[in-house]
C-alpha cells in the first residue's frame, strides 16, 4: 500500500466525505464505501454485501482495498472511525475511481452516473492539478501516465459494455413478443379457441408445460428476465417446442370427442 493518508474533509457537488490519498498508486485518490453509501442513500452494510457478492469483479489493490485487513489504524482513526467500530467491522472498503465505477454498475440507481461524473471531475482528477512537471523527464513521465490512465478508463468502459451486452434483459416490446409467441404456440397445439382441448389444456400448457421447459433452458424465473442476447433463440425455442407425447395424445383424444359429439347431434 503506497503512502495512504487522510487529506481531510472534501466537498463535491454538495456531498461531504473523507478524502484519502494513496493506496492505489502515487497521488491517486480513493473513497470509503461508508461515504459512498451515504451519498447514494444506502446503508453501508448493504453496499458491502453487494461488493462481497461481486468481489471477483474487483481487483485487489487496483479497484479495492479492505482497510480492515491492513495496518492502517491511524488512517481509520483519522477517517472518523471509532475503535469499537474498527474492531467490529470485517470490511472497511476503500475504492479507487475504477472501483467506484464498477460499484455503480452494481448499484444501478438513477443518479449513480451523474454523481460519478461529478466525483471524477471534482475529486478523483484533482491529482492532475497537483502534478506539475519540474523537468523534461517529469513531463515524459506524466505524459505516459496520462496514456496509461486513458487506457485504463477505456478498459473499464469496454468491461461495462461487455457486461451490459451479456446481462441486460429484454425490452418491454420483446416481452410482448414472447407473450404472443407462447400463447400462439399453445393455441396451435390445442387446435384453436373453440376446441375441447382449449378448455382442458391451454392454461396448463402455458404454465405447467411450456414455461418450466423455458425456465430450464434459459435459466430464468420469468419471461421478462430473459437476457436480450438470448431473445432470438428464445423465440425459436417457443416456435419449435412441443409437449410430451402423452399430452399430445390427450389433446387429440379431447378434440376427437368434440367431433363425435357434433356427429351424434347431427
């Protein structure tokens, strides 16, 4: 851990928090999860839970540091933590700019990105103003650091895009298309709305036959939880889906009874 120190109370966009410098590299700044939780109107334990569930996404020493597991008692005391709070806490997380940006993806609240932009401009990037080249070699060093930082930010954005593309769910229009496809499929299987099979089996096909197979295939607990990347495959699955043979025989038998009833009436 490099030169970790409390730089005092900071205020950005009306939010007050503890400024901490170092830890992730010379001159870098970090934010305590305690302060981030308060800014986003979340209890600290809740944000810690979200981080712990997604801990594999955070790189130790780059995105996150657990201050509780390091010899930083002075830093914690200076940060406003009482000794009994420190002793009782298993996790006292410090996030870098990159770590904070990853946390935002997990929080997904309405104001998250607006707040993040303000903190990037008003807090994390203040280290740039403090760095002034004193020699040609300093200029080259800062120039290279700027390229590295841009590369890291691009990497974070690419990670976000990949994660978004992988995990975003279907739109409301696509939900409607799924609903229409499954109802159309069930209607086709029973032979139409006026058949005996429609009265006996239509609802069961939708809820007890088609959906369990759909849930197992796409690992979702409801249709609208389907991932957007699986939408085309899901439509194809519904269109080609068939119940077990026993159900098909029962449907055929039920509809044949309708035909017999009509003949006997005639």
